């Protein structure tokens, strides 16, 4: 039965079977998943900001895929990878930035690693101790877009958008100042040190400072800056005074400034203007010299007592100081000389007319006109020497030579050397005296006197004299007889005259008596003369015994 | 004899003749009462859809951050792989390997494998090496332990929640859905529709 029914069913056509093209509702699930996935992917691509590279000296604390880049503590990017540069000198950090920050990534943008650091009296980045470091960013002024940067090693002290002015301070040394050191105005912090560098010749330090608005207007043309670090202790009758800018400045140093009130306030200083940095507040009234010219002077005499720092004076005005003293031996000439290096603060000398004259050329000219260096004793007691510069037009003309890079200023003998030279010339002159000739002549004179006394002439003279005396006696007798009375009257007259003379003489005696000044002077003179006579006789004695003393001096050892 | 017309009980091996089932019907063994087969509507379509969905979710779960842990300003962002790498570096390489296999590798293999087999089947084509691959997939199924992995993560989240701030990432949600998708894939799969495609050599 079934067979027949099967047969009969064969006649019925079969339904056409085909696959359903309609997608089942279940396909919505993967579709949604795919859409979400696609959306996420598209967003990732659209949201992707620029990729930048920053170079740092070291990647200390930085982690690829973890370290963030933040601006005002808002995440603006993330470090993607860190690798070394080809020459291993620095690391290159590749960072993906968020899209919004795109416009602010200019050539003026700065990046630095924010770490916990203590600088300028401020502790910053403490949170990074726990969270790890992050890279800070300062967009800076608008500029050309850029995608590669050099990271700063220290955070910029002042972010670009802070209003204020930059100034340069010129100082002899940096002292305890550092980037971030505060700047005080009336003991209120108004700015900070943002950088420092040495001048190209290395003679001074240039410190860049930033002063916030509106305090930057307080910096005038005549404003004085000084180093405020340190303690100013003064003791006087009123007690002990301690002066300091602030405890902070005491610890870390700082700069203070002030515009002198006694002068008319100058015009406001322009941005970037240069000032001199004084060492302390007292010094702001004293000029500070940061420009120095170096010269060398050779001395042949002893420089005992010439220390480093000894003053150099020109006509009594200090113009510099001794920097170095050496001893040099010249093998060719076999003699010693002492080159002394002198630092002359040329700023001390105000130049009239042409203020921009070449200092070196000027010195050369001066040397030609007779500028000479000389050693002088400052204080006789200590024997400390100083160098005196002076114009000596009568000095022998000397060529200007060079000692290494320094111009040489010729020297003239110093004061001590002058004395020695004087004694030497005196001895020389003494030596030239014709002592032997004098002696011979003296002897000849004595012999002639002797001969004169023993001669016959003298005897005949004596006989003649005897005869004359006899005649004189006869004449007197005659005179007694004839002219006696006349003489008596004459004698009377004479007596009167004598009386008057006597009076006159007694008056004169009063003048020359022992108590009178004239008499005393004469006595004194006589005594001196007697002393001189004794001295000459002693000298003569001595010279007789030691003729060589004339050459070698008294007490010199005998050869 | 049409082999597809018969089915053996998995438990007692009694051979039965197949018969069509009504909707929501269940065929049981006439001797021991064990489940023989049940109706699975659109088994192929559903399984394939779920597998594809699973692959997409899997990609999302692996690309995006899984969990961000913030503690005292220190931020730790993890992905599935980074967690495993961390385990490896902490001196537990065996455990890391196990987590990698059961949490990522086996489930991924299952999803990709199913897609590989079912997609051609949907268009009446037989993929190359269908039988051995399908057998491997069937054997892998018990080893996929994404739900255990997630459970472990949930426990650690609960424990860490007091100590640190935990920000669940996109991958965590994707992974959560993935578990259900994987379960749905297994549930909707009727292995018979694969085996039926194989011709029997006589």
C-alpha cells in the first residue's frame, strides 16, 4: 500500500528549495559589535593628534607608554617610545599629543621633565615622587608649527605668558646665585634669576633676570642691583645690628634692587638692559670695575713685600692691583728678572674727549711718553710694597715689548734701589780723590818750612833786626827829651779817648757775654768745630790704618 | 543506508532512528533517557553571527585599556596582554602561560575556527580541513575560561577598590560581553550541521 501511494505521490511536483537570502535577526548582534568596533577605530584615528619628538639628555624616570605630557596639569600627550640617538649622546622621546593641542605646538614651545627638585628656595614636583615624572609643556608665543623639540634640562623659571621684563646683570662672579634665585624689591619677591652665562672673554658673568609686571617699571636707568644674600652685621655704640633681606635669601641667595632716592628717577629701563651687580648694599655707592687690562712689568730688584693684591697707584690714585709675581731666569743673559702681572681697572680712569680709545694703544702711547712703573714702600714699618706708575718724561726712551699676551710697562728703579745707588756713587767719588798727591804736597810744604828755619838768611836777618832795635832805643831817648811834654798833652787826650772807648767796649761786651745768644752761638760753633776736628783726626787715623776701607767700607772682611 | 537517518545514544550507545522534531522539541534515548538532540533554529546563522561578533569584541578587548588603576597619583594602565606580561616578569611564567592560553588563546582559536568553518558552510562550500579543525575546536571548548578569568578580575577589583581608584576601561566591557557571546556561540552551535556536511566513505 505504501508502494502504490508512493507512486501516486510521484506525480506531485516537488517544491523548489533555495536558501533564504533574508538575513536573520541574529545578525544584528555582530553588526552592532562591528559598528561599535568601527566607530572606536574611526575615533581613534580622528582623535589622534600629532606625534612629536623631544630630545633629552637622559630619559631618567621616563617610561614609554606611561609618562604623560601635561600643560597646567592637564594631560596633553603621552610618551610613545624612547630610544637613544645614533651617537648615544641623548635620548629621543616620541610622544603622541592630543588633537586639541595641535595649534600650540610651535617652534617656541618648550618641554622639560618635571621631577621633584629643590631650587630657588622652592620645592617643586613633589607629587612626582609618587606618580613618577611627567613632561611639562609651555606653549610659548605663537610661531611656526614644529614637531621636533629639544627638551630643557631644567624647568623654565618663567612661563612665556607671564608679563614682565628681562634684564641683564653684570657681575664679577656668580656667587650663590642660581636659576630661580629670588629678586627682591623692598623685601618683596618680584622676580627671579632665569639664566646666567659667562662673557666670551670670561672676565665677568652675565645674569639674566626676570621681573614681573608691574614691578618691572620700578627698574629705572639709575637702578642699582646688589646681591642680597648674606648677613650684614654691624656693631656700634647702639648695639649689634643684623641686616638681611630675608631668611630665604640668607640661605639661598638673592638679588635686591633699589632706585636711589637722592637722584631724579631715571627713565624706565628698557627690556634687556644691562646693569652692574654689586656685591652688597654698601657697595652700590662705590663703583665696581669689571673691565680689566693686564700688563707686565719686569723688576730687577727685590720684590720682598710685594704681595698679590698689592695696589697699583698712579700719582697716588689706585688704578689696579698686582695679580701675579714670578721669578724668571734668562739662560742666555744669565740673569734673573721678576715679571709682575698687573691688572689695571681701566674703568677707574675716566677718559675725556674720546671715550672709546683703544686701551692698549693708549698705554703704548703713554709708555712712549714716559710711563714707568716703580716699586715703592707703602708703609715703612711693614715693608709692604706697592707699584707706582708715573710719567717720567726724562726717562730713557724704551720700546714697548710684549710678554706673552701682555704689554710690558718699563720700570725705573725703586726708592730703596735709589738709596743704594746714591751711596755707591758717593763711594765712587771718594775713591776718585787724589789722596796720595795730597800727602806728597803736604810733605813738600813741611820740608820747605824746615829749610827756611835753618837757613843763613834767617841769622843775618836777626843781626839786622838787633841793629834796628838799638837805633830804635836811641830814637826813643831823643823822643823822651824833646817831645815829652807834647806827648803828655797828647796822652791826656788819648786818655779821654780811651775812656770813651772803654765805655763802648763794655757795651760791646754785654753783647758777646756768656749769656748773650751770640756768645752762645759762637761757643756752640767752637764746640762743633772741635768735634769736627776730632772726627777728621779719627777718620784720618782709621784711614791710615785701613786705607782699603775707602773701597770696601768699614768693617768689611779683608781679602 | 543513510547514516544521517540514525543516531546513537551518547550514554548507552543504543541506535535510534531520527525523526523530525516539533519546535522546542527534545529527542531523548528510549532506554536511558539521555538527551539525543534538540531543535536549534538557524543554528548555523546564529553561531556564525555570534562567532564574528566575538572576534570583533575580542579585538576591542585586547586593543583598549582594560583597567586603569590610580594610586596616590601613580597611574597604572593595563591591558589583557600587559597583565600577563606582568605575571611573567614577576616570576610566574607557568601561570602566565596558563592565563594566556585559557583567557586569550583558546577562546580566540575557537571563535576564529568556528568562523572559518561556518562562513563557507553558510554558502554551501566546504572549508579545507573542516573535520580535523572542527574536532580540535570541539576539544578546545572546555579550555576556554574567559568567565573564570573575568571572575578573577572582578574579585581583584572588589579587593582593590578600597585601596586605589579603579577606572574600568573599554576592554573590560568588551570582555564582559564577549563572555556572553562565547556562551551563546557554544549554545547555538549544533555540531550535527557540520558533521552532516561530511560525506561518508562507504
